[in-house]
């Protein structure tokens, strides 16, 4: 009985740690708060900052999944005009 309880406790701890690890490894990205700017970048980018200023948005740092949830897509800094 004690053996079964230990297995359940260990399994529960593994499940909890896997949830924590998945959120810790999400990449941090940069994007603009204005919905007209449809992309995000992995490193802060002057082209994105300028485009964000044109659309009167604010630069924002967030988890990559949050940016995707906002409808943003990954862009290369050099591709932003």
C-alpha cells in the first residue's frame, strides 16, 4: 500500500514539474501593440520599433504563444518595411 502511494505521489510531482517546465521554456518575443503590425521578432529590432511608431503603437515583450494568440507571426527584422 505504501509502495502504491509513493508511486502516485511521484507521478503527480512529475506531471506538475512538466507543466512548469513547458511554461519556463517559452521564448520571449517583441511585438507592437497595434493590430496593424502583424509580426513579432525574437530580438528587439529597429525596423519593428519604427513601424510600431508609425502606427502609434507601443513595443511589448511577451511570451511567443501570447503573440501567436494575438494573430502575430514570426518575422525576420530585415523583412520588416
